[in-house]
C-alpha cells in the first residue's frame, strides 16, 4: 500500500472512496462533512437517512464506518466514519485508530483501491494534529487491505507539514 499526501479539499479527489469525518448522527455537520454534503448533493444525505432508518437507528457508533453513494462527487463512494472527540481525561486513541481500520475494511468490501482520508477528529473534535497524524499513518500501515493508495488530504499547509514529518519519520 502506498501512502500519499495532498494539500487541498477532499471533495475534489478522484478516488474510489472518500472518507468522511462524520458524526454519529450521520445527518450532516460542519468541516469535511458539510463540504461533502454540499458538493455531493442530496443523494448522500438521503442514503444516510436510510441508514438511520434501518441499520443504525441510534446512529453510527464512534470508531465504526459505513459506505454510501458519493452523489455528484468525483468518487464512487463515501465512507462515513464517526471519529472520537479529543479528551485530555481519557485516551480515545483506540477509537481514532478504529476509524482508519474500519474505513479500510469497508473499502475492501467495496473493492476500492484508492481511498482519500481527511485528518479525522482534528477539526471540530479538537484532536492535536501531530498525534492524530501518528495514529492515522501507523494504523493504515498496520492494516492489511487490498487498497493500493491511501491518500491523506490535508486542508492547510500546517496540517500537510505535520503529516509530511510524521510520514518521513
Ligand atoms: P472532526 O469533527 O472529525 O474534527 P472536521 O471536519 O471538523 O472533523 O475536521 C477534520 C479535519 O479536516 C480538520 O483538520 C479540518 O481542517 C479538515 N477539513 C475541513 N474541511 C476539509 C475539506 N474540505 N477537505 C479536507 N480536509 C478538510
């Protein structure tokens, strides 16, 4: 598996699957989630509502992942994963690692070979970027899957620089 880094907007990535840093409600939010629903159009939200009405009546548990259509995005699928909110009182790293692992498991189910990830939990959920980058990179490297390319799409120059350092270390 090749791990690559891109600075930019994840909604423009031409990949088999885009991972959404969603929340448990699956019904939309800010950050990456808002951007994906805005650019992807209403079919994604309709698919999420269907999931809430069927498989996940109480929402998607933190650390798990589920796929929907990508609507009008230049990708085949969106894999929604619910990241943990950062806590100084409790180590939630296993849940953040689980988001990456479970997203790759879902990617395998979809036969997706190129997958774009945002830096899950580092926005509204306040996870420190460097630690999040360590967890992200070490987890995807340690997860066996059929995915050929994991592309981390970082929103700003700072986030990109941190991932570049961690990837090179
Ligand atoms: P979370 O709730 O998991 O923290 P956010 O969407 O708030 O999710 O933020 C996750 C990361 O994604 C942050 O580093 C944020 O700067 C970044 N981000 C926000 N919008 C985009 C986008 N369109 N493409 C890629 N990354 C984005």
